[in-house]
C-alpha cells in the first residue's frame, strides 16, 4: 500500500446501490463492538458467529475485501505487540481442544480474534458510509458543530500530511537519497513547513467560499429511518444478544450431532 | 464603474521577500483583465491580497467604492470567486457535487436552490458526468473545472483566476478558455498563457518584480517584443509568425 493511500476510505464499489443510513450502521456497529468486547478474554470460539456481521455488511456494501485486508495488516503489528506479552505473564496451564496450553496463549488468541472481528466491521462501516456520512450523522446526533467540523478537517489534514510525506519521500528516493533515522529531522522540518503552507492555502480557499466554521448546515440534517433500517437494527441486535447469551457453536454442534446420530 | 481599486499597495512576506511594491490599478465592471508576468513577479500574491487572504503593508484595496473592512470583506467574498493555482487546495469534500455545493450552502440558500445552482454550474463547465466522483480521483484538468464549477455555483460578480490553464492539455485548455470567454462576469486572470490573454482579455497588466510595467489594451502591449523580453516574457505564440 502506498503511503498516500493510507488515509483513503472510499474503498467500496462506486456502483453500489443504496445502503443503510450512516446512523443505522453506526448504531449497529457500536452494539456489535460492545458485544465482541464483552466476551471474556479466555472465550474464543463462542464469539465466532459474530463474524457474520462484517461478512454481511461487507458483501452488501460491496466493499473490496482485499483493501480491507491490506488496511488490517497495517494495524495488526500493534495488536500483536500488545497481546504477545500475555503468554509471558499468564502462565497457568490448561487443556484447550485437547492440548495443554498456557492461559496467556488463549487470551492472546482471543485478542487477535476480537481484532479480526471489530476492525473489519469498523472499516466497512466507514467505507460504506464515507467519512462525510459519519460526520453528518454525528452532527445530526447533536454533536457540537465545532467538534464535527474539527473531526472532518482533521481527516482532511491527515490526508494532506500523508500526501506531503509521500511527495517528500518520493523526491528524495528518486534522487538517490535514503531515508534514515539520522536524516529524519531533515525531512520532518520541511514536511511541517510544507504542511503549514498548504493548510493555510486550504483555509484561505474555504474562507473565500464563505466558510463560517460550520460544515453541516442545520437545514441539511436529515436522518430519516425507514422500516428497512429498523428491521436491520432489530435483527442484528437480536442476533448479537443470542450469540452473547447462548454458546452458539456448541448449540449448533449439538444440533448437528443430534440430527446425524 | 470600478469594481476593484488597488492603490499604492506594498507587500513583503515574513521572510523579508518583497512581493509587491507601490502597485496601483483598477478593475472595471464587465472587463476581463489579464495580469501577466514572469515567475515571482507577484501575480498570485496580488490576487491573494485582493481576496483579503493577505493584508497589504501599505496602500489600500477598495471594493465597489469602499475600503475593505471586515464587513466589506465578507460582502466582497460573497460576490467574488477565486480559483487557486492548485485546485487540490480548493477541493476537499467527498464528491464533486458536494464540493460545488459548499459555497452556495454557505450563502444560506435552500437545498432546492443549492441543487439548481450546482447542476447548472456542472453543466456550464461540462462536468456533469463527474458529479459523484471523488475530487482526488480526477485528472488535473477535471480538478480545475470542478474548482471553477464551485465558483460558478456561487454566482459571483467577479472572478479571480490564478493560472487557470497551467497543467492542462490543449483540449482542456481550449475548453476552459471557451468557458471563460463565455462568462459575462468581470474577471481578473493571472497567467503566463499569453495566448489566452489574447483570446479573452480586453486589457492586460504586465508585472515585473512586484511593480506594474505596463497597463493597456491587449494587442498594443503584447506585440512589443523588446518590452515583453525585458519583463521576462515572450510575445504570444499566435503572433510569432506575424511579428518575427
């Protein structure tokens, strides 16, 4: 993945049809995240059925799985760095799937699984609704204009920082220069100055088009929820609750065993 | 009627670089004024000062008979649209349609009126097909047209265009010149493209090192080969065969 593409969220198929409102997706993804996080750190397979949600919204919104996977890979090392200490500190041994293993490894596996469930769902939600859609939803939920505008402009300026970093790094590399820790200062200084200069121009352009500090005008705040949206929310909340309350893999396993034998 | 009166303006950048030195001229209603000059002659700085993005160290800018105060600046910005040299600085919303709608929404118009204006601006600039595209996915020429549509949607009385044809291929350049040529607005165009100045401007101001070297009718100024060379410019290509 190229540096300047890191910020990009528009990874869904542009020809996609109408999708659920950003408000609905935000709400369901929030409940989903709470459901995943609420599982005990030693519970692993019980949360597996929750994978149905990212798979469903991903295929419905026609989000590119490859792009989601590439974005996940950029975050994965941080999660591994956090979880890898568990086996060292939690050394109690237990039998798991017929093998003797330390509880630390189970909690590490559980952490990775939670990451694999939550991050794709969040990325798909952002990709399917767009950052603008999320900001609009935040505005319609009553978040102060100043915060929403900051939130939106932050994303714009992160993109700017990524673009400028990409340009500086490319300019150096193309002229045979190397990026090392020793010369990182020489890059950071010009990068900061270039970003400041460009952000001033962006701010001037905004002001010249009558920007008064409010990106989402009150008369635009529409977030009508249809019956389909309501059914979508209720179905998923019911599903998450069932997965949380019952051990679905065991129930399904018992059902299959009962039917076959 | 004078739209802009620039009186004895001086401007230096914080690092001490002198950009403009005792500059005076006027922009009249309905005219298309070209501002030409070599690199670093102060064309872009002048447009930034006219839009109130920078403040002059000396001198004053008068808009429609009144000095630019905070109140007048807001009125002027509602009535004047500026196209930046780099359209990437101007486009920032997720789709071209949303970006073009940004200005009209800031004018406090209803959504119906915003939609009317946006669709009309996209039609005028010939980029209706790009309405739902992300601005950063467009080519350089398309970005310039999208930024221009953003100005048209605000229905400004005056247009300030900074290097509008730079980086455009010949076809996009010709389309842009046609669009500018069709406009009924007052326009100030800072450019190196002297053929465009020949095509669309009635008057031209030639700048050199932050001062005005000449201010007059287009054919008269642009055909003086020696004078143009002294300002770091050449006569327009379209005149080369006739005057060489």
